[in-house]
C-alpha cells in the first residue's frame, strides 16, 4: 500500500487537541484514551464511540468543526474489555470521573451497539440523553460469528486484522473514500492484539438490544446507501427497533462517512442536537448559537445546490 495521505486538518488537530489517558478501574492496565474539546461549562457533551478498527482520532473532523461552532465533544478509545457488562461498568465509571451526569452518544458500528447497550444498562438511572447511531446494528448475530467470539483472544494480531479488513470496501471508490479507508487501515495497524481481539469479541459475542428499556431516548439513525459492512436486513432491523427515530441517509460514504463525508455527517449531528437547544442538556455554548446556525444554513444551501446539479 502507498503512503498514507494525511490531511493538514489532521496535523492541526493532533497539534492542538491533547490526548488524555484516564484509568477508572482497579486494573490499571485498562486505560481510556480521549480527546475532550470545547467549552467545559457544557455538562451534557456529545461523546463519540469508534468502530472495531477505530481510534479516538477517527472523529477529528467532527471535533474540529463542532468545537468551532461552540459544542463540547469527547472522542474515546476503549480499554480492553471482554464483555458488554464490563464495558458498561467501565464507561459509567469514566462518566463519573469526568463528572458528567448525562451525555449524548454518537456510535459508529460497534460504537453504536455499545452506546445502545450502555443506554440499556443505565435505563433505571439514565445517563444517555440521546443517541446517534451511524452504520450500526442492534443484534450481534448478524455477523454469524457468535460461535467464534470466544476464540478471538487466541488469534495472532495479523489474523485479527485480516478479519477486520475483510469488511472494508474493495471495489472502486472516490478519492475521499479511498483516503478514508487508508486512514482507517493506518489506525487499525496501530491497535495491539488484545485491543483488536477484545473489540471483535464485543462485536460478535451473542447479544442484542432490548428496545423497551431505551424507548424514551431520542434516536437518529445514520446510514449510507452505498456499500458498507451492514446488510440491508441489519438496517431494516434498526428501523423496526426505533420506529420513531429520525433518519439521516447519506447517498454515499461507505463504512466511514464521518471521515469521507464529514460535512454531511456534521450537519446531521447539528440537526439532531438542535432539539435540546435551550435546555440543560444542550451540547452547545448558548453564546455561540447564532454563528452555528449560519454555518448550518450555509452547508444546507451548498448541499441542496449540489443535488440540483446532479
């Protein structure tokens, strides 16, 4: 593979937003890595949860844009957890450590599944105020690998990477999508054996979401119409599970629209968060609202004029 094309925005992001490392478990090998950007006065930020192959910085374009408009956003990288309950308990401890009572969650693929499981886990004392589920799923059995879930920990890193790469787009894609895939391959290379094995275990361990426990949580389902690792059946299942969810459809974007279609993804995030404006659960600094609205209008006009040209 050729050299990874790194955008100037990414270099700027790495030089300006510090990566924090936090331990909340008794086991000090379990380290959460995160970027926390935007006004600290916001007590209900938007938190990004990555897919199996992702690190916290795969959401750098969302962090740069949304903090520029006055949002507080946090992007996470998980420690090594081997089951959903263990993850949920660790994530709850992390929110306690950050002194965050309630949060909005954006989860991509596995991140979206974990976001739903955490909302379900805390449903008696809710910690999740809303969900944005990007290319996500509600039942791990869709991957037909529940029988291998308990053996990932035995596999060498190269074999685990091969399993993950098998879900990446292989046909012809546009330059932005190609750059996005290259970036994610690079991020995948940075993950160790235990990190990858634990994530694949969480991704394939037999489990499903119990919708009745989170029916009061506002949801936006974000997905793409072109090729992605999600089957049509998995998408349909999500629509059935959340009949009142807002739908954010992207014509193209593959598995990683937050990288290669960031302007559209950022717009859908803003539209989702608009419903909490003026409440204590707003993720934006109130003094920044007018500037953000102008930007939303600008992107909307740009998108509609592009569609007219097609």
